[in-house]
């Protein structure tokens, strides 16, 4: 188990505050481990193990507590046995009906510090806005970055490790399988099926499961490509399957809520406005793509772009796709007044590729940093634009 300092450093300032700490992210991205790491932080602060109450609501033995009234009564009884602050850890809390009222009551009745995890973005919508508005802080937990992958595998050959990372992705449990390809693919397939069944189909009462799976497969095959709900609808119509653009949007939104996909809007850099059509989508972990679709090594351009996008999210950037006249910039990244522009390509193997990747950035008339990221072993900067190897970018936080 690695410490995942990227997240611990963000969470640490909120320990022992009355803000509810909410950890979200796709299933098996490491949220439960983060709760253990937070516990370790508290133990280092001399908090007693007896002050912890930890419940995983996906454990069948806790099914009787998936009701707000039962959970409320159980916690209040347990809290009577604890001296000092009560530390509440609730794993996959979305399984509890009316959990928002429960959490709000604990804040009022107990001297407590609360940490919850959930695998659906709806955890932070609806009733929560009413009961906990301004009283929670959210942390999204992502699968392993390449830097964490290197740390867990103790890899010395960085290039060889990156090839494995490109194929299998960063789901934390794969380290227990020693990244054996067949075992890893089986595990990733099981995660994918669990996300689709529990967090998408059941939670959204989706009846046309076949169409949902077709739409998911379309998005997975086309990660990093611009398309619209209308274009997907037309594609399926050509396949003799009718589905409305509205249904396409609803199904994709359900996937976003389950943290399977991330949508990236297009940003008109001249008109300075967000465009309403032709978004891009990326997958939370590209290893899932290998498991359900394959071809990660063949589609290396798409995978590299996906890897860089997820790294930018880890680093706290708000990301859009830049449009400047007829040119496109892969990522326009903003964070606390800082802005950077990034182009991603596999190799600068031709003059045309060089002209395309650098030309888009040259068209931007400002002084913010601009990067072209590729797998070239030898790099050369041009016109103030920095050319970096993707591995170096990922390992240089």
C-alpha cells in the first residue's frame, strides 16, 4: 500500500474540521484505501483506535444499516461508548436511503469528524445540497498515476513500465496480480461490469441495456475524438438502430455520474466562450478500455491523450479543448490563475505532424506556457514552445 500523498496532502488540512470529507471516484480507484490512510494519519496524531467507527455498506453483513433510521440509531449507540471525538468512516454511502439526513444529524448531535466515499456523482446532488450546503469538501480519487505506478511496481526500466501502464492502466488492485495480463484483464472486466450494472443500469433504471452498451462501446472506441449526441444517433440509425440524441445524452450522463467517462467541452479561444456541440470524452482508466475493447497499443495516440488528460485532472486543472479558427488545441488547462496549453502526439515523425502540433500552439497569442508532449526520445523546443517526452511530463509534477 502506497501513501498516495497527492490526496493525503489535500485532505490533511481538513482533518478534525466540521466539514464532511467526501471521497468520490470510479469503483476500485482506491477510495477505501484512502480511508485507511486517513486513519493512519489520525493514529499518528495519537487518536485512539477506539474512536473509529467504520462501515462499508457494500458488505452484506451491514445490509440492515442501509436504512437511515437504523444507521442513525446504531451510530448514536456506538458513540456513547467513545470518549472524545468520534471518527466516522462510511464507505459507499450511496447505498443508504436518505443518508443525507443521517449525516446532518450526526453533525448536530455528536462531536465527530466524518469521512464518506461514494461511486456516483449524485452523491453530491439533490438533497445533499439542502442538508450539507457549504458543509462538505469533495476529493475525487483517481486510479494510479504513472508516478504511483512506478512507486508500486518499483520499476527501474521506465520505458518498459510505461508500455505496461499504457496497456493495463492504473487500477490499484492490479499490483496484487503482479500485472499479469490475463488476470488483470479478467479483473478489469469485472470492474467494468460492476460499474455498468450497479452504478449505471440499476441506479438509473435503464431498460434498454443493449443500447446503453452500444453507446458505451462507441464512446470507448472514440475517446479523445470530438462528436455530438446527434452524430451518435445518426451512426446508430445507419446500423438500423433508432435512438434519439436526448437518450444518447442521458445514457452518457449516467456514465459520467458513475465516473466512467469525463466530458471535455470545446473552448473558442477567440470568441472566449464555451461551445455547445462536439465535446470530447475520456475514460477514467484506460485499462478498462483494454479489457472491454482492446487495441490500446494500436490506438496509442488516443491512449496517450487519455493518460495526459487524467494526469491534468489529478493536478487540479480545469480542462477544455481549445479552438482557434480551424485549429484545435488538445488541452487548455487552468488552475488558480495559472494556464497552460498542451498538444499530445505519439511521435513527431513527419514535417506535417510537426507543423500541425506546433502550429496550433503558435496561433495562440499570449505568454502562457505551451507544451508539445510526445514519445520521442530526443526533444527540440520551437518558438518558445517546450517539447517534452510524455513519460518525463508525467513524472515531473
